[in-house]
C-alpha cells in the first residue's frame, strides 16, 4: 500500500477498523488521477466507492432545467459512495474541482465485507448517518439563507492557502460559484461586487482572494 493511500486511510473513518479489515476493503482497489473538471461519478454508469487521496471534489445535484447545487465537498480522507455500497446507485455526480487523486474501491468487495462483519457494517452506518446530517445542514443553508451567505460559505469551503502570500484564494468562475450555491451567474456577480465593496474579498480574473476570513465567516452565517 502506497504511503499517500495509507495517509488518506488514516484520515478517514476507515481508520477505526482493524488493519486486516481495511486490507480486505481495499482489495481490487484502483488508483485514479483526475484533472480539474473531470467526472468521477458520471450521471450514468456503474456505482463506485472512492477514498480521496488528494485534491478537492464536489458532489452536486442537477435540476431538470440543468441548474446545479453543490451538496458536499470532499478532501483527503473523505470516502465517497458509502451510501451506494449500502443502498445502491444514486444520481449525484461527483466532479474534481482541482487536480485530484482517488482510490476506487470495489462496491462488491465492500458489500461482502460489511455483510459478514458487524464492525464494518456499523462503521458504514455511522458514515452514512454523518453524510445525511451534512446534507440536511446543506439543504437548510440553501433554503433559509441568502445567496450572499451561501456565496460566502462556499468561498470559504473552496479556498486554499497560497504558499507565497499566505492568503486564502479560490480559483473559480462566476458560473462555477453560481453552480455551487444553486443560483445564476448574474446574481452571484452582484454578490461578489458587494463582498468586494465590503473589503471581504478582492477578485482578479478567475481568482478570488479572501481578505477577511473572519468577516466572510460572519457573512456566511455559519
């Protein structure tokens, strides 16, 4: 097992399991590199379970009209598709926000191990429940907060620290931010203009720099 895979497992809920069970779960696992924008879970295809080794991915929903809303961001140590292993496929595409690396786990192997070992089944049940609570929080945040609050929250979620300047930066177009918060580009453009006027962010091209993380956090209402 490669060192980066070991590190990701150590950061995941799988770390609570006995080493021999972890070894069984990663049988037939395949590492996969994704470029930014690539799809991990296409809208149609075989169910997959994946451990994020590096990078940032987003899980989102699509309306009949093509509108999108992000319901989860996944980073190193996050496991995607646990619910798929328990209950079968679900229509939630997953896209790489940045260049990413994942370990694709066999759903058949995960199901077989969980069905024969109570500790694995319980770990899966706990993880599915955590994800359910996260989705409920996300739905509440979308339904009961303003677009401005949602944009602020997603900018914080998407941000990475620039190694040279030490500032938090987000590389995303206005349309990508609109997709993340379930709005339209024109509305998001107005919100970004407001946030710039309040000196919470500055924006140049497709890069947003967070000038006041604490202030942006207050705006997010989280």
